[in-house]
């Protein structure tokens, strides 16, 4: 992914998935009848998305010589 437009589009897609996971995790936690393993997997995926979003955002920042 070298094109800035593609990177920005991917960031938006991942942000949407991240928010959706947040909503699912909140619903499962509030419900009280949740599978701990499933909840851990969802939280792990959410963290992976956050890390990937951060990496993509870093690609958008131009290199500044020291």
C-alpha cells in the first residue's frame, strides 16, 4: 500500500471494524452471558487493529531529516 489514498481508505475501514468490535465487546460484557475465550479473542483482534491503524498512520507522516 503505497498510495496515500489507499492508506487513508484502509484506515477508515479498519476504524469501522475497530468500532464494531468495541460495540460487540460492550454488548457481550453487559449481557453477562459471554464466552471468556471469545471475549479475549475479540479484544486481541481489537488491539491488533489499533496497532495496524497506527502503523498505517505513521506511513502517512513524511520523513523528517534529523
